[in-house]
């Protein structure tokens, strides 16, 4: 009995931490959004000024020595490329922040017409870059295959994105862990695929990581069960993912795994067109 009470207390503490983390994430996201908007807007203004400068240089190019003119052209080309990258990655960061705000502010269990391919892409690469931020030498081969022409379908976007992120985080972790053991003899690879057929949408995330033992397979969806070291995993990710897919979206979450070879997860949900 005392053990059960202690377990419940630990679960409540974890839930409180997650709730606090959600509020903190929303606050940080909101504060970061404003300076990011300034970065994007001033980059666009600078790009326009650069175009104006280019026109002035072109009008007076006969007054410039050939060497100087070539150097100016090279500098202008580099500046244009740099500004384009700032705008591209700034807008990507804004998109991620909007996703975080949607997850923390969106109505619970609200189904919204959503571009599934965009959601999958965004959170696959968000997971990758998060892993890169924690492990500077982390690098993997990601193969993506998305069926063309998929319509917007009714899902709870903040929940589907959370499910993708959980599965991708686990895939990134297992290939990274395997690489630490095998080194250059191993190429960490993750394959992501989105298809639709017979009224069902299927999202698969496959890795060539460590795979699962029979014990891990049996306990995979237990709350607070994790194979990661202390402090690196809550043990809630797979239970949350299963709830999102099967209870909220009336789909199925299945997997195939072979110890030492890798794991593939399949999310299958019925297509409800917008």
C-alpha cells in the first residue's frame, strides 16, 4: 500500500512538472516571437535596400574598375543569400513557436482541418535539430516519402504533432546511442513515410537503431517506464502517444522491432476530410 501511495505521489509530481513546463514554454514562445518578427521584417527591408543599392551600382558601373565591380557583385550575391537564409529560418522558427502556442492554447480535443504532411515534416526536423542542439556531433540520414495530393484532414493538430515528436525523439535517441557504440562502422538512418489508402492515413517512422528486447516491448506503454538514463526521459512519451492515436483519433499505434536491428512505428488513423 505504501508503495502504491509513493508511486501516485511521484506521478502527481511529474504531472505538476509537465503542467508548469507547458506554461513556461508558452511564455517563452510568446516572448521570443516578437524579436523574431523584428529579425524577419528588418531582413526583408534590408533585402529591398540591397536591391536599390544594386540598381544604383548598375547605373554607375562604368565608373567602377572591373575588379571592384566584380567584387561588389560577389558581395551583393553573398548578402542576398545570407538574407534569404535569415528570412527562411526566421519564418521556420515562427512556425515552430506558433505550434507551441497552439499546443498550449488550443481547445482540448478540437479537430481542425490540417495538412498532415506539413505537420510531420515540421516535427521530424524539429526533433532532429533539438537532438543536434544537445549533441553537437549528432548527424543522421533522414529519408522522407510523402504521398502527393493528400487532402487536409480532421485531426487534433497539437496532439498529432506531439505524437510525431515523441516517436521521432525516440528514434533519434536510439540511433545516436547505437552510433556511440559502433562509431564509423554504422550509418544512423531514419525513414519517415506518409501514405493514405482505403480511408486510412498511415504515418511510419523507422530507425536502424538498437531495437527492443522482449521485456521492453511488453512494458513499452507503461507510464514512467523508460530505457533512458535518469534525467533524460520521463517515461510518459509512449503512453501519451498511444492515447493520442487510439483514444482521441480512434486509430492504431503498432510497431515492429528486432533487437540490434531497429524499430518501425506505425500510426494509422481514419481519414476524416475537412
